[in-house]
DNA sequence: TGAATTTAAATCGCGCACGATATAATGACA
DNA sequence: TGTCATTATATCGTGCGCGATTTAAATTCA
C-alpha cells in the first residue's frame, strides 16, 4: 500500500461509508422543515412514497422494498395509522399478512408533498443528470453489498 | 416536466435520498459481523477512527467532524468509556470542555481493526478510483446541503 | 389427516440521533 | 467589577432500526 493510501485509512473523510453516513444525516436535516409541515418524519415520508407508488401493500412488501424489518415497520405504521394516514387490516385470504391502505387523508397528503422532491434536489446542488448517475452508482453498490451480506 | 420525470417522483428507487438511506443501512449490515468481533457498533467505530486520527479531542471537536450533537455523542462516549476504550476528563484550562483520550486498549484496538476498511471496500464491489469519485461527489453534496440548511 | 416446518407480524431490549432544555463555566462589555 | 450573553456538555423524550424471540397462520409431506 502506498503511503497516501495508508494515511487515507486514518482520515474519516476518506471513508466512503462515512460520506454515506453523514450525507444521510444531511438529508434528514434538510427534509425536516419540509416534512414537519406534513406531520411526517423522514422514514415515514419514504413509506408514504412507497404507498403512493403502490397502495394496499403488505408489511412484508414494504419491508422488502425499503430493506426494513417488521420490527421497524410495525411501530412506524402504527404511528401513521394513529395519524389517520393509513389503515392496517389483516388480509382475509392470509391472516398472517397485514395490508396497509391509504386513507383519504393519506392520499390527499400526496398533493401537499408534491413540491418536496424538487426542493430537495435543489438543495443538493446537483444537476439532474449527475443526481441520476450518483443514484445509479449508489443502488449498484448497495445491491452488491447486500449480495455479499446474504452469502455470509 | 416530462412524463418519465413525473413517474420518477413515484418511484422510491429513483429517489437519491432513498439510495443514500438504503446504502447506509447496507453498510451497517456488512460492518456488523466485523465490528462485533471488536465489540463496537458502527457509529462507535467511526468515533474510534476519528480518535485514532487525532487523540485527545473535545466532544465538540468530534461532533463537528462527525456532524453529531452532544446529545448523541455523550451517551456513546460513555459506552466507549465503560468498555475501557477511552477516558473522559474535564479540560482543566476550560472546565466546560471534556477531553476524550484513548486508553491503551483503545489504541491497541486499532491494530485489530486494520483489515476492516479493505474488507468493506471489497464488499462494495467498487474499484478504488470509482470509490474515490463517489466519495468526493457525496462529500460535495453533503456540504452543499448543509450550506442550505444553515441559511434556513 | 396430522405433525413439523415455514412464514408474517408483533414485541422487547438496546443503541443511535435529534430537538428542547438545563447547568455550569467562560467571555464580553458597560 | 458585575451583569448579560455565549459556549460546552449533559439530560430527557420521541422515533428509528436491528436482532432475538414470540405468536399465530399457512404450508409441507409423512
């Protein structure tokens, strides 16, 4: 290993994982004022996006798309239910499964959230093409990491 | 807006923030077995990297580098102290400040952690140059977002 | 059919992360 | 100097996120 490479191992800013970690927190900070108006947290917003994309999903389906466990989703979905945005009902055709369905308020919220993605993109300072490339690279990396994790 | 762009607003996978969010979780998953051996969590590991880089920092200094609040760091550092990796002592020249200093065990742990970054890089499936570019782009984006957040 | 396995959610305990607030020490400056 | 503002850390409450475990339903297959 070169000397420069060794020094990189001592520099937190040179850690790719830390850039992801700190960028994630930065997104949280910039989303907060926008989502406060909607009464949503950042993870709740992402779940709502998933439901606006496809309503009436099972907890399992949402978890698969978001890479989250039921132990994370169940309480979060209960909060969305308590806030009147979704309903949680056992699937009659398979009583193990719980279907999450948007209420009218949950559907309506989508209109109020319409401006959010453009605001966020603007805050990143990235042009659309760069954002797309970054996005693609990150998804590829994530999927590669998860492939490694699965074979452990 | 084009039709394709509108559809992207409904597709969670096309959200840059979600790629960061899910990639962050993926890193957590792949780090876990490696860090379990060291008795560290992922955020604790990042704090240790910061301390290996520069020992005897104040809580404030660590927080500035890691973009974390004292309300996050104080309990985390107390756990590191309880595990014998650091000491926490008030700075005699400014009693408001707490200096975090590596113990011998904390210093020694660095050797055991030596292999970790290479293992992680390998799991990402990225070559060194791509990882560097991605890293640079993410830091730039994070700093840009934080600049926007500060002027709110 | 009936026992054993698998699957889906839920629950629990722990650690992170933040905002709001408290406390104590330092600095500013009238 | 004494008051007022600022700074550094700590504390509290809330919500994520996971692993381990539990419960109940569905599936497998002997």
